C-alpha cells in the first residue's frame, strides 16, 4: 500500500540551527511529494513540492529533494527562525487515485530564540 | 486570494446530537475533501468528492456522511455525535487534472468537542 513515515517530534532547535525532518514513503506508481506546514491555530499551507525523481522543491529557505532510490523527501533548512515554529507534514499523491493525499503523522518544530 | 472557509472555528456538541460542518471554496475546484486531524496520527481522510453529488469514502468514513449539492460547498455530517469524534476537522479543495500538481488548499479547521 501507500504510506508516509516522518520522524517523530517534537523537534526543538535554537535560532539559526540547521533543520532536517526526515520523510520516507512507500508507493505503488509514481507519486508527487509535498511538504505542508501548519502554523498555530491555522490550516495547512503548501510549503513545497516535487513531482518527479531528482526534482528539488524549495520555498522560504526550505528545500527537499525527491530521492527515488531511497524513497525519501527530507525537509531541510540551513538556518531556522522562531517564526518557523509549526507542525510540518510530508505527503504523497498518486494521480490515478483521484488526487488523494496521503499524509505522514506530522512533526512539530519549536525554535527557541 | 484563494480561499477555503469553514463555518465554525470551535464547536461544542453533546453526545447523540446531529452535527453539520460546512465548507465553502471560491476557486471553482472540482475536488473537495474532509479530514480529521489527531495528535500522532496526522491527517486522515474521511470523505472526498470529485464533483457535485458525487462522494467517495476515505479511510475512516464510519460515523460520518457528506453532502455536495453545489460545486463550492461540501458538508460533513455526524449523524449521532460521539465522544471519539472529538477532533480537529479540516476541509480542502483542489483542481482535477495533473497540470496543477493537485495542490490542496485547506480551510482553517473546526475544532469539535463532543461532551
């Protein structure tokens, strides 16, 4: 079946630290991969995406590379800020399944000043 | 500015009540989705709809039903609310077809408490 596994949180970092949130997936077919972010009290927003192997998605200093050989899509940022504190969700989409997203369990990030 | 709105941010209901959660999108999207979000479980799909009057069960449809009478509106119904349905409910919409990458746009969520 199709599934997404993220590293467990919460993750606590100091401002300007390097961030990695691991995400691996299992999928039949050729998925697109997404990172969504949920700030406190809000719904989810798309952070970045990649639609094929070796694509790199990037936005707001965050990056993730679609690695087919390791079935991974790890989220990275070189220098986090307090405003990056949020819950991050990795997700996959397989087109022949009607646009449904399959989400990981979410990783809470807390950045301290 | 694209928008998905949900009728309530917070809702408190009693066990056995019938509960309606409303979602409206202004992007003329074909697809609409209802999820519930629980700590440690991520988002789980309850129901989705490809078009008006069409609906498909997601991963956890038990205890829920949906209605889509108009393209912009997708309602989630708890026929007889139970305490294990206390959760955050998120609505989303997306366009059909592969060109847009099927990004889903989310509403702000409704936090439902069933007493």
